C-alpha cells in the first residue's frame, strides 16, 4: 500500500484518529511546500486551515466524529 500512496500524483496525507499527520506523499510535499519530517505528528488543521477558521474546522470535525459514532452498528 505504501507504493500506492508514495507514487500517487495526487497529494495524500495519512492522519490518525487525533487528526495528526502520520505520513504524506511527495505530491503533498510539492503542493504545500513542507517536507514530511516537518509534518509528522502535527495536527492537519494547523497546516491547512487558516488561523481565523480553526475553531470552525474543529467544530466540523467534532460534529462529523459524533455523526459517525451514531451511525456505527
């Protein structure tokens, strides 16, 4: 699976349940100008969401998590 992510021309970031970056592919590095070593362990929102929209983004993530929990069997 690593090859599919690494060689994908589309920017891919793998995040954990806490929304922290676990790995990114070269296309993500090129698009956003970060190296993977700078990203691992950081909150994805801190990289992609403008400072003035972080609170709204966090609410949306919590809402989605809550909805997912309600839909789980």
